C-alpha cells in the first residue's frame, strides 16, 4: 500500500511561495498546546524564588509577553493567517533546573493555532532570558514543541514527547 508523499502546503504548482488559501475550509474550534524549557543557573533560580530579580518577576512578565506574542504571530511568521484568538493561556513553572513553559491557544477559525502556541512559548522563554541575562548568560532555551492540537481537516494530534 503506497501513499503519495506529503507536499509542503505553502507552494503553488509552479514552486512559488504562497499563503495557503483557507476560504473553502469550515470554521471549527481549533486548539493547540505547545511546551518548552529554559535552563537556568541555581543562582537565577534562587533570585526568582526570592523575588530579587532587579527587572521584576521574570515569570509573570514572560507570561504576559507570551500572550502578546501569540496575538502577533501573523506579523512574525510571514505566511501565517491573522486569527481571532478566543483564548490564550501561558503558564510558567519554576523547577529545579529552570522553567517549564506551556501555552494553550484556542480559536474558532479556518486554520489552526499551532504557530501561535509555539510562538507564545518561544517568546516567553526569550523573555525569561532577557530578564535574567545580567545574572546568567549561559541560559539555554530548548525543547520547544507542539504537544497537541485539535480541530480542522487534519484532525487531532498528540505528541509522543509527553
């Protein structure tokens, strides 16, 4: 049983880049969850726990920046559609080696919100880096991935990463 290889959706029949046409797609509830991590030194972790980072609370500021980034994804990723997002939630959890980040993005639309969820996590991680770079320049942003998505023609997806 052979299957046709999948094709990139952002190219026309002549190989030129194009924004995907979603006109004929049905409006459905779309939901995506993305996750990521930023590794921090023990010194940075202690300062965050003590509320002693000079610029303010990195986790709360990163949460807000992640929400703002999800809303502006279409301005950052050239071929993303502008979407009317109905929910954005960004959570940051301080753990032994750094910060776990998770975003949830929801809309009723004709295209998915995976890029918005991934952008929220990415910008939240970069905000933690910016807030703490005076203390530790060796922080590592890593493991940003789509954890799950639902809605749309392609159906549900759950990552095997956990």
